[in-house]
């Protein structure tokens, strides 16, 4: 997750600090209750229930008792007759039950990872004790081989790894490993790390190119990036080699997934990014979250192994995603069919899938691309996705969640149009398939580590968050203190101090949204500056203190999409700094599709306070027009004069929509040229 293990980071940012406090105080306790099926009127998780059932099965197996074999053909298993049946009604029965989706284990692991980032900087004995109790439970369940997947341990252990395409053993291993490394880094406790290493060692024996080994790879990618993280933590090269094997074996002929399921070789596997070898892939296809995680693993490998060819492949994939298939909110995945990328420039607003996890995955990938090459375009995308496509997935109070993040919503259409059945106008308390909520928690918990990256004698500031980083340049301790008023104001300043002298370079990103860049350096002695690939580099030669003012500016502006994006043609979206804005029915009335504005009207925007968010939050009022409804038939001659009413349009940040009364929402509004 981009952790700088040698550095100390203290986040004091008003905006993101509030979010991180919310994670600690409200989100993590709430999600723990959800994992234990204790949220009234919410979809059950069965997650902790399953782990407890696995302990029971393991104890029986260790006593030599026969374990009944159950079908492993299901992708989701629910109590007979009613998906909402309380899990505890099955406890004590002779046969153990696994309920929920095959990947339900991963929700606990993501929760543990999120806890790790919190206890890393703030002591919380309750959270830490809960994790330790779950680690003790996992220790009881792991098999002598080192295998740890609850679905198969309960249902049919001998059938493990027989359905790599559709089941998620390697995906769950990935989240177990991510959690284990994070918890070890945060606390120094290695029990969970040792369990992950046991599983990883078993995978290294089971998978590979050798005779008698399995030549498969993950159906849902994640193991690749997790193995790279485990390698970076332990230094064991076999983990990196297995990650590389999984990546390079993917899509090679004969196609493993088709052979696994007895299907024709020509059966298309784009959904799994497995229809051709990854080194020949130039276009992002298939399930968007899987693709993001695959590209993360590839980028890790390219950087760690100095693999220029793989680096070029991920650069081309990045260009395809961010210049042809990304929403203005930083969301990706244009179609609900397969939760997937659509074709180039197909970005419908009302039927967007734009899964929260996909935007999170894009943040992960952008951070890795920055470490591959320091270009501000990666940080620009990371910032856009984080403030918009990610943050919209969680309510302001931290207890409601979006799986899908559309850019246009009409509650009536959500309920009555089956083509929009995946689109919701209100966030949910929880999901049976709850990949997004704990994923949000782990990203927001780890956010300080995404604010910067280092290499040799340079520190790059990628995201501007108030706080302090204590790091080392040329073997000398240096403190970098950032003061930022984002996202509400463009004010940014950076103070660098080093008691033994500052020897090295600080690079500040020049955001794409900034309409000004008037940098100043306040320090004594010699220094050098340059601008390269969207970063302002300042190199110091022994000063003990320096202050940097990049001189950014931001104002609300309307953006339009490329004319190839049919669904947004003739429309515009309001953007100010890192935030995308939207209209809500509560402020603007019904029929948001009838509202238009002149592009130049953004220059006449007036700030408003949005106290339902917090005392600092800023909205905008912009002059616009409302199209008067006709009292005639369904179709009217275009030559007939239209009636327009002047109105004031009230914009709020997109991430904050659906936190008040239910109603319409719209990001893209009509564009009216000045008469």
C-alpha cells in the first residue's frame, strides 16, 4: 500500500484528518458489527460466522472425525429459504455451514488491514485486541500444508484449487497477506505474518512451471501485488518469482481457465484479462477491479525488476484507461455487465457502474506508477479519483455505502427502469457482497502514505495534506511540514528543516487544476530549481531551514468531455481544484436535466457554505437557466421558440451527494451558448 517503513508521518489535515478520525471512531466499529451480522435491517455478512464454523470443522478433522463433503459449485451460499436468516440459527447443527460469497474471508482481512493503519499512529487497545483474537482463530484453522481458505476448509478440502477461474482462494490469500504485512509494520507482531508466509510457501510449491506443479493463476487478481508486498517485507525472492509467474502465465496458450472448465480454447476470457498474454495487452478490458489489481502487480514487478518492457505495457494500459475509459470523477468501469470496462469513450452517466473498489484500485495503481516514474499526470488522476470516485462511496457519517457511483440519478428511474437496477439513489447499510466498505476503510486509513514517495535523495509531494513527514536524505534526518487548505482553498506551503543540514531535493506537484504557478523559495544559501514532468524540484545544499510557496490558484470552471463521449456531448461539469461538483434536487428542484448554464458563467460563481458537510465546506451558486416544460404534445417543431427561466444553480461536491433527502442528482448539465 505504498508504506514508507523508515519514515514517521503525522497527518494533521483538516479534511483528511476528519476522514481518518471517522474511520477510527465510527467506521471500524460499525464494520466489525456488520461482519458479525449485528446491523439491523442490513444484508448479512456471515464472515465471522464462517471463521467460527471453520474452527469447529478443523477440530473435528484433527480428532479424526469424518467431515461431510459439500458441493463447491456455488459462488454464493445462503441459508435455505431466506438470505436474511440470522447466521446463529445454524450454529450447533451437525453439519458446518459456509454462508455468503466464496470470497467472504477477504472482508475480515481488509478490516484488519484498516485497523493496522490506525493503530500505527494512534493506540487503540480494543481494536488491537480484536485483531489478535482473530489471528488466534486463524492459527487454529490453517492446515498443515499452510492452506487457509474457509470456503474449501468447510465444504470440501480436497477440491481446493480446482476452480481458480471463478473462486477466490488466491484473492483471499492476497488480502490476508496485505493485512499481515500492514499489521506487522504497525505493531511488530508477526503471528499473522507467519500465517501468510505459510500460505505463500505452500503456493510457491503448488504453482509454477515445473512438472507436477499447477500452471494456473488467479481468477480475481490481487495475489500478484500482495506477493510483491510480502517480498518487500521479507526479502524472500520466491514470492516475487511467483508473482511474476502468475502475471506472465496469464493468457498464455493453452488457456488454463478453458482447460480447467473443459471449454473450447477459443472461448473469450477478456473478463479475466486472460484472453492473451499480458505483455501483449494494449487495452484495458473486462472486470475493472480485477484489471486494476493486475496492473498494480505488473507495475510493482516492472519497478522492482527494472523491467522496461513490462513498464511500457503498463504505461500503454494507463493511457488507455485514463484517456478513453475514465469518468471525470476518476471512476472506471462503464458497464454493469461484468462490472467491466466498456469500449473507448463509452461513459454513460446514468447507467455507470463506476464501482467504488475500481476507483480505489486506480488510486493504488497511480501510486505505483508514480514510483515507476515521477510524472504529475499519475498524481492528478490519483487525486481526482480519491476526492470523488472513492469518497462518494461512503456517507458523511461513515455508516452507509455505495457500491455503484453514477454521475446522474433519478430515484424513479432507479426503481422502475430495469436497465438501471444496479443504480441506487441511497447508500446501503451493508452488502452481501461487501468488498467496497472495508476497502474504503483500508485506503482512507493508509492515506498518509499516498501523500508522497521517495527515491534516493528526492522526496516527491504527490498529494497536499497538512502534516509532517520525518524522513532521511543523504543519511541526515529531515522534517517536511506541509500546510494545506485543500480542497476548499488553493493555499499550500511546505517547510523543510534539517538540524544537520538539508542535502537533497524536494519535488512539489503542480496540479493540473491550478490556474497559476508563482513559486517562491525562502532560505539562505545556494539552491537550485527546475520544473520537470509536472513537478517543481528544489535542491538544497546544506541549509537548515527552507520554506516553499508554490503559488497555486483555483477557481470553479466548467469542463466538457471529448466529443467522442456521446453521452456527455453538449454538456459540461463544474470542477474546482480536486473536486467535481454536482446538482441535487434538494437545492435545485426536480427536473435537473432541464437546467443549463453558459460556460463563462463559472467565472461569476459565488461561494456558499455547506454546513451539512462541515463548517469549511464550500459550494457554488452560478447563474443558469431552466427550460420551461411544454403543454403541447410529445414532440414539438424545433423552429418553435423555447421558453427559458433564469435561475440560480446550486452546486455541491459530488462526494457529498445523497447525504440529505432522496432526490435527483446530476454532474453533467446542459451547455447554453451566450445569446
